[in-house]
């Protein structure tokens, strides 16, 4: 009986992944074949605690606590399609969370360094990445500082909306590299307000950003703008 239950559960999650791709991903202008294949194959539920696994394929962020989320499948897919990671490129993922996006980047051929500062999320990400066989270097450190040990990066991906991009992170991008993220919308602190996904490339005057699409993503607490002093 345990084997039969296991097979039934496996079939259910495979069906959920297919439904996610066919109803959330492909209708939202995601067409890159390697990315679609990776999304069909990667078990998102492996990157969530048991109490949240039922929400793995929902069309929404999954709240992880302490203001952190697993970003929705559609937003993740559109960001990674825009990032256009190529095999062998060095990639820094800022805000790795439980590791799901890091695994996708590795599946696409990136040489991935995944940075996280939350110990509880790292405790989920480490065994999850190992379980799916993802080749990812998971590191612990302050998100706002990036990870200088692997610089310069061909690609930097930030998981979670950004109110203020630290210059420390921008400086870790290679001269011909690109950075993809969601600029946070305006609204209550920590809420998933409609922001704008952007791609940035280095210029002599700093990063130059091009808008990609609107995206409602919870703000990454470590990259909030410092509150202004009011007299």
C-alpha cells in the first residue's frame, strides 16, 4: 500500500506541474523550450515545508514567514525567460529562499551561487537542492551585500521585489552582464503590490534598466528603502 500511495502522489504532482505550465506559464508569453521543460520537471513542492506543499503550484506567491515568499510560477518563469541564462554563465541569485529558483537556473545551465541570509530558509534549501540533484553553491550572508566571492557575474537575479538596489550588488555584475529583478510598487510595507519587472545592464553612468512587465511580488525585506526622517 505505501508504494501505491507514493505512486498516486507522484502522479498528482506531475499533473499539477503540467497544469501549472499549461494554464499559468505558456499563456503568459513564456515560450523558451528549455525553461518550459525545466518547469515541467522540477518538483516545486520539494522546496516547501509539508504544511505549504499544497500551494506549490498555485498562481500566487507562497508565504514562507518573516516577510519572505516563494515567488509565483508565472513571475519566476517570465523573469528567467528575460534573463536568458546560457550554459556556463556565472549566476548570482540574491534571496535564494528555499532554493527553487536556484534549481531552475542550474537546470538551464547556469553556474549558480545562491545567496540567502535566513537560517530557516537555508535549512529547507540545503536538503531540497540535494534531493533534486541541483548543482548549486548555496551560501549564507547578508543579501544587501551580494556575494563578492564569485564576482563578476554574467547574470544577477533577485528573488522578491526591490525598493532600493544596493550599489554593492550592482558592482558585482560583469561589464557585459545583466540583472533582472522586480522594482517594488508603492503600498503598505511587505504587501505584494504591483511593481515592474526590469532588466538592467551596466553603462558608464551605472545600470540602465528596461521595463519588461508588471508584476505583483512581495518586497524582499533586506532590500527595502531606508525610512526617511520626517520632521
